[in-house]
C-alpha cells in the first residue's frame, strides 16, 4: 500500500473513531476557525525556529508524520528529528530564511479538522539557497480544549 493510501486510510479511521457518529462537516464560528489558524501559525513558527519543546506540546501522543522522502514516523521519532534540526540551526549549519503556508483550506468534523495547504520553504546552507514547495495535509484534533496536530503528510511540488 502506498504512503498516500495509508495516510488516507489512517485519516478515515481516525475521523470515524474520534468524531461523533455524524461524520458530516461541522459548521464552526469564525472565532473557532481563527483559533485553529492561529494554532497552525504558532506551530509553523515553532517549526521554522526549531523549537522542539513547543512542538512537543502541540502534537498528540499518537502523532503520525509522513513525508515524501521517508516512511511514517511516530511522535518520539519526529521530536528526536526536531531536536537534531534545532541543534543544526543553533550551530548555524543552515538557516531558514522563509517558511510560509498559504492556500489553506479547513474542513471541521466535530473535534477534528482536516487542513490542506501549500508550504514554501527557503533554506540557506553551505551548498547555497534552496526553495521548495509542498502540498500538505494536516489532521488536527481538539484535546482538553486545545488544538493539537495528530497527523501530517506532504508531497513536494515539482
């Protein structure tokens, strides 16, 4: 089974297990919509800055992270990756000069939300400046009144 199909199956099972029996989209207030957007912005800022401590508090214990160049990893593995990335940033091995998410679409399903968008990231290291663009899918869930990211998948835009 491909990684994309596996993520779709995971998201489907997760939605049905976490949402009410009515799996239809939920209409939310503008304040609730803005709350999730603000959380996503805070998450992206922490990622850009290599803030593994903050990110650790913003993902679920069952977090699953998948991207185009590796198999899916769990929370512990992703936080370990972020700690190494944070050290590389602190040592000046590379610099993130731009990290932005746009084309954001959100579908709410009770206490869960499926978020899609495009990420543009520019990185400077010893080999030069590289800009990459990705299509992303996030699964966010509300735990104890706070939005946390439960799943992630990206694919590089060629």
